[in-house]
C-alpha cells in the first residue's frame, strides 16, 4: 500500500506540455511559469497549478517545498525497460541474439529465486526514482513470482507501473521456458489479481517472435482479446539477425509485424520496442492500428542494432505513434535525460534535428499519451497524479559553465538532455510524496506567508 500524502505546495520553474510541440508548435504546446507552483491534495493529485504569486488562498497553509529556479516538470515516463537486467548493464554482445544468449538468459534464469528477484525489484524501482522516472513499462522474466514481487514493490511505492510475466516457450534455456497453456494461465491469474490495482496495469508480454511458438502467439492474442484493456508489450524489428530468424520461422508472414498481427497482437494498446527496420507496409499497418513503436536509442547504438529514423515514422500521411525509453540493459543508462540526448544524436545521424521541447514532451506527456495514461500522468493539470521531477540546470560544474549560453528555456532543456543525468535530479515526487531527494538538497522550506500574492519563501536556496 502506498504512503498517503497530506497535501503540499511544490514551487519551481514550472514546465508542462498541453499538446505535442512537434505537431501544434511551441506556443500552443508549452506552458511555462518561471515562478510556478503545484498544489497537491491529500490524495496525491494535482489540485491546482499556475504562477506561484496566484496560488489560491485555500492552499496557503500547506507546507511548501520551494525549489527556487530549478525546473518543475511531470515525472519522466520510461516506456520500455527490463527489471531483471538491472545487474547486467554494459554486458557487451556481438549483437542482440548473441547478447541474449550469452548474458541475458543466464541472468534472467536467476529470477526463479524469490530473494534474488526481491532484491532486484527494490534496487530497480529506487533507481528509477533517483533518475526522476515516476512511471514505467517494464519487462519482468518468465517467472510468475518474480513478476508479483515487482508488482508488490511498485504498489508499496505508489508507482504507476505497467508490467507482465514474459511468455517465451522456445529458443531459450529450459529454465526460462513456459508453454502456451501455463503462460496464459499465469498471465490470467496475474491480470485478475493486479491489473488496475492501485496504479498498476498489466501488459500481456510476449518476449519476441523468436522465442514464442505459433501456439503461444495465438494463445497470447486470445488472451489480449479477452482483456482488451491490458497492454500488449513485445519487441519488434530490432536487429537484422532477429528479423532473418523471424522470416525463417514464419515463412507465411509478409513481414515481422504481420506475425504479431495475424495473432491479434497489433492494436492501439500494443507497445513495440525498437521498430528500427520496418518496411513501408509495416509503418502503414502500425499507423492504421494506432500501435506504438518505442524508440530506445542507447540500446540501439550499444547493441549495434541500427539507427531509428523518427522522422520517417512520423510521416504525416501515416504517422506511427512513438514512445521513448531506456531499455535497460540493452540500454546503458537509467536516465531519461541521457536517453533524450542519445535520441537527438541518432536523429542527427539521419540529418534531422530534434528540438529540446520535442524531446521533453516525448519523455513526459508524449509517453503518457502513447500508454493511454494521459488522463492520469504526463502533465501538470488538475486531477492528474502529482508525479513530479525537479531538475537543477546547474547541477554539475559542466552544466554550470554551460549556463551563460542558455538564453531561453529551450537552451536550458537542451543542455540538460545532452549533459544531464541523475545528478540533475534534485527531487522526485510520487503522488505528491517526496520519493527521492538529492543528498544535500534543502527541500521543505516552510509555509507560505498569508496574504494574496505574498512572496513565497524569501531567500530560497537554489
Ligand atoms: N528482444 C528480445 N528480448 C530482448 C531484450 O531483453 N532486450 C532487447 N533489447 N531486445 C530484446
Ligand atoms: Zn527491451
């Protein structure tokens, strides 16, 4: 059970997105107040947000966390990551399949032991919070118990988590294989117990077509039809050798997307990690289905999988929904800031420039929209959960030296995306409760002075 929040006001340089800046332009999308405030109610939801000087009288007696000139944003959302890979960052494989067999499968096999899984779940979730990530879509292992352990640990923290037991019945060590019947039985029991409990959601999770038989894909599709409210989470078109294996194993399919599609796994709730090597037909089909392809830049460069072409997927005549994610531990950083920076570089290698607002939108409201959770998270609007991240634009000497170059908000955001990491995260709030504070940060600075428009906290330390 999550820890209750008793209401508070959080102040800082407020930034949130009302819409997608890449689609509607900055002036319609960006909401920014240099001295902003978010009032949180006792349930942990946003009761009000706006200029600090205009804070309504009814919130003035609440305790205040004043973060001065630090940026106050919705918490980051990581749209694809793996909790059982948290001990194996920087494991070098020749490519995806080599990396899976050499490092990943042996490590995931250890999650049969509840103590091993428990320790990992605690560290993994705390690490998300330290990096300013307040919601995530997470791969577990094939083990039902390891998945329950993660769900319970997320529930204790009050986190918004989308996860599910991995289904995989072939091309993996025996210790990591289920079968079509047990995979569905375990998944269904987990859905009944955990889906929509507190802030948790269940994702019907097929690892990828390489590790599932046709019987298993069919069973997963039937499960998705029985639970249309659950997400479907898998990997798609990440590496050349993977695609060749899928072609060999499913000769009747016209392409990789078609394999999932024929079994009912492509739809508006589908989250498909990578999607680097997609044909025009696949883009059209994914666009038509309203599915989401999740860009994982640090993973794609680390495993040599390829360079995701975000502009191509966004083509207006058949836009494919796009999320952004770390993909720990194909990915090499928990930081969504670092992930944005790498997405920028990958786009540059295709000759495209991604603006800083575009990147920050992707990691907050953009991911929330793709997950269908934008009524709950991703922006600072009344009624949404008060999941917040506070970013210090001068967190490190290098960022400090870079600051004079920043003439406008976009410059500051860009520097954070290229140079920032967990050191830039001053505080993280989950449902209004402070879940992480950078050591040495002076957080709660008192109560607001009574009277309309009174200065918030004189001499607030930054
Ligand atoms: N494809 C199938 N499994 C995995 C995985 O664990 N990581 C990545 N990056 N791709 C995958
Ligand atoms: Zn992955």
